[in-house]
C-alpha cells in the first residue's frame, strides 16, 4: 500500500485521504468554528510609531509581545497575517488536541519543491493565526537536549550553554510533576507529562513492546534521561491544546495600554534607510513606522520577508530584481526532520483512538555520536479511523532527528502573496536515508513484538509486500514527509561565521534595529520537536532586550 502526504497534513493511503486528525466530534468542531468566526479581531490602523513592531504572533512573537510590553514605557505592536482570537475564543479546530493542522482557514498552504529529487512535494502546514504553529501542531512539549546546545557552542555561539537554557526552560513552564531540579511550577506555559493510564491500550502496548526489544522506560522526557520510550509530555489540558496566544497573551497582558495586537495584518517587507530598519510595509500598502523591528514569522516566513527587503544572497536578489541592502546567506540552511509513517490496523478489540497523542521512542542509530539521540518513533492515533478496514489504527511515525541534508528558502516572486520556493532536499546525504531505514526496521520490530503485535490486525504501510532492502528504501523516499519542525533558515552564528545571518541575540548583521527571533535562527536543528525550544529562545532574547 502506498502512502503519500497531501495538503493540510493529510496521510493518503492509495486514493483514500486519511486526515491526520481525529474525526470524532467533527460536528461539534464545525459548529464551534462557525460560532467563533465572528470573534476574530482586526484592530484599526494606528498611524503612530511604536518602539517595537513584532511581525508574527506565533511561538516566538506572542512571547516577545508579552515580555517586551511588560515595560510600560515601551510601546509594542504585534502584527499577524491571521486572525487574533482572545484566549477563550479560539475555535475548536485550533484547541482540540486531537486535531492537527486540520483547517485550511488557519494555514499558509506551503508545499516544498522536492519532486525532482524524491518524486513528490511535501506539505508544510504552518499556522496562520495568533499563536502560529503552536495553535495547529501536535502539542509536543519536549526540550532540546544538552548535546543539541553543545553543537551551538561548537559553532562558537555564546550565551546558550545548557545551564542557561535549562533555567529558561524551567522558568517558562508550569508543570505539577517531575523533580524540582528539572521543572518549573509557575511559568505561563503548561506542560503535562502524560501517564500510561491516560493512553489507549494500543499505545500502552507500543511502549511495552519497545521495552521488550531493549529500550528503557522513560517517565519524564524533560528530566535527566531521554534515551528510551514512554508517554509524551504535551501542552494539553483536558484535551485542549494551549498555544502561545492563549498562554502569553492573556486578558491582563492584552489590557496593557502600551500593547497593540493587529490580526489580518500581513507583512511584505522591512523598510530600511541608511542600514537601519525604520518600519514595516504591509501587503495592502500601509506603512507601519517602528523604532525597532523584530521578525518572528517562522522558518519560512522570516527568510521570505528578509529577501523581499533586500537582505539575502546578492545573486538571488539580483535574479528577483531586488536591490541588495545586505549580502547575507538568508534561506541557505533550511533544516527539517524527515518523517515516515509505519501504520498498523488495530484489531476490533483494541480500536480506541482517543487521546490521539501518545508515546515516543527516542534512541540512537548506529551512526550517532555517543551523546546524540538521532531517531524517533512517535506513536499516535493521528489518522482517520476510516482509513483502516477494522475501524481503528495506530501510527508509528519514524524520524531522523539530526539530519545532515540542508534545504533552502528562496523567492519565486517579489509579490508577498506568492509562496516562496521551499526545498527540503531530504536524503541528499545518503546517511540520512540509511538512518531512516534503521528507524523503520526498529519500528517494525516493535510492531512484531508482544504485546503490541497481539493487538494488531495487519501492517497497513509500508505493507507486507515491502520487506527490506531496495524496496524499503524506495518506499521511504516515495512517501517521506516532514515532521513539521523547520528551522535554521536565518541561522545565528559567531562573529566570524560566514554562514550566519544573525548574532547570538538575533540581531541581523549590518542592519541596525532589526532582529529575527523564531525557529529560523536556531543554528542547528534540535533532535526533537522545536516548539518548546522556540519559546525558550524568545524568552531568553526577550529578557536580554529588557535588561
């Protein structure tokens, strides 16, 4: 059976579309979305200059807006291309944690341009709403590891050593479990470590089967040890995905006289005079003056805005007819985790699929460095039960979390309404494919092991006809997707790093009063979901700017 990825994060099994979302309660979500559509807010043009204009209200931008506006003497404007919902007015399609990237209304509709390399393009769901992709993702709340930040230090980047980032991770979170040395209790962002009892019977069996093949049990992935298998930590409370717009832009924060939030305000480019950012031009022609501009439009949006502003590789800008303001390697190091779906039909005695998010195995390949964990097997029920002939299924999704292949973000037009050209270049480095094969082989070994195998009717993908060797490698290439963790398209670096665009605090080289703060500046993709690290990064840079 062939598996491909379609728009809005859908899994397609042959001709049948399998939405990566639970359909239970669909009538409720549709009704709620209809009721909520009138509650979006578009604030009027102000006509005034703000001290700081933040472009993008997602995992980083919402955090920065809250932190920078805490100083009543600093005026802050937060712009977002999507709607602005009050914390208690988000529609169910955005709050239901069992629905992932489920609505085209809140999506940028990006696709990669990878068909020449792998035979197909890749859907890239990105949130277009206050809260950004934290409003549409799988709500995984896992931290990057000390080894990830050691690679930052290896690039000569200062200020991001593990003790410093651990303090920020702890300060941002509120969680009732785990050891105090590892966890915060009073931060704005909720993290809840799921327990085995909260998971479905098949998810518990996945964990037990992974243990049976040698993976140790982990009861807290944000604690001292990550190598092993166990339930996910999630930013989910009572089935509600808590995004950064809800957690950071509370009613009290929104009441600040010095903070303005504008939805449906899409940025074209940054206005620059004499090597200094002075404002933002919106797609409707409005000019928004600014004392300082911070781009937080994400790993796709931020490089595109910079390129339209004349900041990027001079040759590419010349091709697009854009005058070069700063010749910098914008968009040259896009990274993403390649992702492959090993799907099983469940026996009718075990078809429970709620909650959808479940457990993860985090381990290392035979190619990994001693301190690295470069493979994931993510267990979820993020699949339409109708895709399974038994009415129930479980996905063991495999990922290479420290890929060596790099992609790119480039313009296809100067028109901001035309999506940029995005290439992931998955498996450009053969070693990435070798490791993905290793992950899939481990996933299938777990699939054949009790007690998981006792609950499985049959393997749906790749299927019994795809066993090993060349057939498995080709099936992986034919069906690879993205983990929805794009990073590093505007990378930070040390002063002498010619591959870097920004410094260690997000300041764009050669341009005053312009920063980028989001996942695009992460210099090297972390070995795990990126949302928590992006929030932490915004917290630390926000604190740096308010000293």
